[in-house]
């Protein structure tokens, strides 16, 4: 079986990197928006107060945003 040479083309490689960076940027902006909409500081609650229930909710939110971004990138 021969390895697909398509990935070695510069246009494909740079396109993949660009979409990955755009996806991470969109994810980060969405997380900041959710952080601003909540009545408390998410980072303080998660790290300093070690709120496990909030960590589970934020983790689920991160997965959901990631799935939405991935679906938007794929088309």
C-alpha cells in the first residue's frame, strides 16, 4: 500500500495549518465570550476553588464548541 502523497504538497500542508489556527482562534474567542457571560470568573472557580462540577460543565462546553468549529471547517 502506498502512502498518499497529497499531504506532502505545500498548499495542502499550509491549508491544514491555517484551518487549525483559525479553529483554535474561534474556539478561544467562544470560550472568552462564555467566560464573560457567566457571573463569576471561570478560571478562579476551576483552578483556585477546584469546582469539579463546573469543570465538568466547562469541559462539555469545550467539546461542544470544538465539534461546532470542526463541522464548520469541514463544511
